[in-house]
C-alpha cells in the first residue's frame, strides 16, 4: 500500500460520514434555512419550537418573546448608561447587569439566525420599542436643573451662542 510518515498506510474506505440511518440516536434532522423565509413553521432557539404542530398561535408567542427580549436589551442598556461608581458592590451589580444584557442580546441574535422574516421584524421592533420607552423614561426623569449630558449646552449658553452667531452672520452679510 501507500507509504506514510509512520510506514505503510491502511487502505482508505469511502470518504464522508456514514449515513444518518447508521448512527444511533439520530433521527431526521430539522430543515435549516440559509436564506430568509416567511411562515409560521419555524424553529427558533429550541428544537421544534415553535414548530409546525401548534399552528400560528405558538409562532405569535415566539414573536412576542423575541420582541420582549430585544426590548429588555435596550432597557438594560439605558439603565446602565450614565451610571458610574467606584464602590465595589455597584461595580459588581453593573457587571452582572451587563452580563444579563449581553446574554439576552445573544439570544435575540440566535433567534434572528433562524432566518425567519417574522422573527427578524419582531427583533427590530423590540429594539425600537425598548429604545423609545427607555429614552422617554430618561427624558421624564430629567429636570431643568440637571447637569447637561453629552456636551449639551445649558439654555443660557445656547441662547447667547445663537445671539453671537447671528450677529456675526449679520456683520458678514453687510460686508
């Protein structure tokens, strides 16, 4: 036979894995999609869930769960934003919050990888709703006396800046 680095090699058998029927415990494999598809017959996150035996009701529940997970990702992101502390307990709590947020974000990503268009739309809608609700809650909590965030100008600064710029524009127009 052919020679290898350790001496003669045994004869090669047929290439490729054995057929699924020969493997113990292997049933029929679920259809995995590699392109987007419509329909309630999907497999999202778990084997045979929502599946096709339960009809559209379980699929709608699946979409609501994906939407809620995506909204929670945005809510947790907003909750941890702007919070800083040097206290070890607070740092550990924020780290745990971040870990939960990332775990939920990965679950949403894996759900979208089912390639079901409804799941994709539910994830995007959940992120949008979560962002909207988190931002509106943030805006409700701020008062005019709060410190400006992200380089925002205090109202007195912004109005003097507008007056300064408009007088410069008027001067330049007269030249």
